[in-house]
């Protein structure tokens, strides 16, 4: 919050002129990127995601925001693995990062995320893989997920 000049001045006042601050997040729109909408086909009758548009998904092992309990009703229920499974194409890759939560780019995994993203954008692969789902431990070792 200290790096956010706006959010650091919001929230309860803990001392005169000193605020607790809040961590601001962008709005989430479940209507466009979920396991119910990703299987939709293009007007030409072909699947776009995972074919014409390759997909890279990275999420944290401890993320309970993007992996809500199965008891949650739709549309509150969200599962990253279910999203991955709903993408019909074969050009898709998913990584679950050990010990990471929901805010990957602000956690100790930030450099890992940047490195993985750069590999994906430059080469279409991460750590030598172009498709499949993997658990990545804190040492960088990959284990295929079922």
C-alpha cells in the first residue's frame, strides 16, 4: 500500500492525518473469462482459445479467491483448473505455483511470474513446455498435474 499514493490515503484514520490504507484491485468480470464461456466457438465454428490464441494460466497453490470452495453456488464458484479444462484447444499451458496465493505479482513469486511471462511471450513456451498443466515447486521443478 505504501507504493500506492491513492490507496495509502484511504481507509480508517489511525492517527491524525495517518490512514490505514487499502490494497486496491481491478474489477473482476466473471462473465467473460470463466469455464462456462471459454468453450464458445468463433463465428466460423472454430475454437479460438487454445488454438488461434494460445493460453497461459498461472495461479497460486493457496489461492482461495480464484479457487473458491465447491460449495459456492454459480456464479460465485470459480476454479482455475476448471477454466483450464474448459479451454478446448491444445495450445494451453497452466502452472500452479507452490506456496503462492491470489496476489502473485505482489508476492515473493513476482519475479517468477515476470520470467515465466517473458518466456511465454518470446518463445511460446515456459521452462521448455508448450502445453499441459504443471505444479511448480519453489525450486522451479515441474510435476505434471492430472
